[in-house]
């Protein structure tokens, strides 16, 4: 700590250069935090996928339905524990921009399979009793100011017309990544009102008795319906969610490419900044060595200066990204799980220290190897 005055003097020497270096780290790690949040959003379904849940869809395409009669047949397969189903509704609230996922579900069994969704017991009973009842995730309810008992009109893009629902329950989650944006209602209500597609559902979700049984159960389901009019394709819920992500594009590659470009540029810029700073002070460094400052101490001081830039600018960037994500989804529904996880924040801190050390390593080594005679000879 007694050499802290030297560090302060070096940082204050070129204030504009210091500001720009801090700004480089700030911008780089702000971008890192936002990209991490986007990755979390796209991988939300993957991260929360149950290890013992299977999704049974039409083999031809997910948009093709399956017969409602399949439910009892799937329930008879050994290794299965619970079976439920859901159908995509496709609608919006008041304005097409007000988009959130709406699904008609098997009310009696859906929450038995998705145990991470928590609903008040009395609210759930009221939902079951109301033919037009619905259950909404906490985030969507808060966004639109919905309260228990509200009458909610949904304009159906697929089925046509305005469908009225009564908000009977609001569900919460057990983990930060749980999707709290869904709008769930009785499949029986959809079956009653729609003019076509009766007796069909979108997909089935099967909970197995053990994660070890997912492979055998999935194969048995597809074998059971092979060569039928509606053949099935059964995947683990994680594989199913990954399929959705891949349809959008290789998000991992895009994020890694952008991150690599930003960090390589950051490393070149900050390393060059430290190199220039050391070269400008070579005479002073020689004097410090002459009066007794050791090579190791000066090496440590140079690395400390580099770490100051990275920690100050990088940490501020990560905190800014974290605060920005606390406001929730900035896209209005396309990125419902928009947040920086603790693991991502920890990775960001590791990269801050790593790049701070790396950008100062070569200049610090030059300080360590600098000969007093050579440095004073340049003055």
C-alpha cells in the first residue's frame, strides 16, 4: 500500500488516455453482459428443461397436430409417470405488439408435469371451476397490470374473433430462469369454440419415472405410433428446446464471434496503451531502479496499473449490464428470460482479471528487463 502513490501518479499522468482506456473496458464488458443476457433468453427453455420430461410431437412438423386419443395410449406405456398436452393458441392482447405465449392446456394434469410452476391452491381451484378461466405468469400479469378477477380479451390470430378469459390464478416459479410469461387456459374451452381441428392437440409432454427411462420411453412411444396416420417424434424436453433455438440460428456462434472480435480488439488497444505508457516513463523507471526499487516490485506496479484499468472499467460495464437486465425484457416479449446469471457474472469477472493481467504482461516484462544504462541513455 505504501507504493500506492506511484500507481496514482501513473494513472493521472495522461487523464484522457486513462479515460479512454477505462471506456474501452466499460464498453467491452457492457457488451459482454448484454450478450450473456441474450444467450440466457434464447436458452431459457434449454436451461429449465426437465431431465425426465419428453415432448411428443407430430413427426412431419411441430405445427401438425396429434389426436387427443393418443393421451390414453401414451399413459399406458411402461416408465411413464404423468402425461399432459398443450396446443398453441396464437393471439394478442389489444395490439399485435402485445405478444405473449398463449396455450390451451390439459388443466387437470399440466401443473403436475410442470412442478416448477407454483399456483395458490385456492386460485387453482377457482381456475378449474371456470370454463373461461386462465392462469397467467407473474411477469405478464405485472407488465399489463392484470389482477385476479380481470376479464381479459385475447384476439385470436389463428382461430379468429375475440376470446374472453377470466384471470383466476397467477403462477410463479422456483428459479430465475423459469418462464413466467405464459397465458394458460382450458383446452376444453378451445375444443368447444373452435370451428375446425376438433379432437386434436398440439403436442404431448410426458414425465417419466426416472431420467434413466427417457430413452426407452421415447422409443416405445414412437414405435407405438409408427405407420399410423399421425406418426410421432419424441425428444427430451432439452433436445426439443434446442431445436427451437437452432431454427433461429446458431446463437452461440454469433455471440462467440462478436465477443472474440471485441476482446481481441480490447487486448490490442490496452496492450498498446500500456506499452506507450511504459516507454514514456522508461527514464523514470531507470531512476527508480537506481535508488533501490527492485525489478519485481516495478513489474508488480505495472501489472497493478493494468489491472486497475480492467477492474474499474470492466466491473462498471458488468454492473451496468446487470442493472439494465433488472428492468426485464426490453423487446416486449421476445426475450422473456433476459438476465445475467451469477455464473455469467463470475465469468465476466474472470475475463476482466485475465485481460487486465494479459494486457499488462508484456509491458511489465519490459520493465522487469529494462537496464538502467540503456534507459538513461535515451534521455
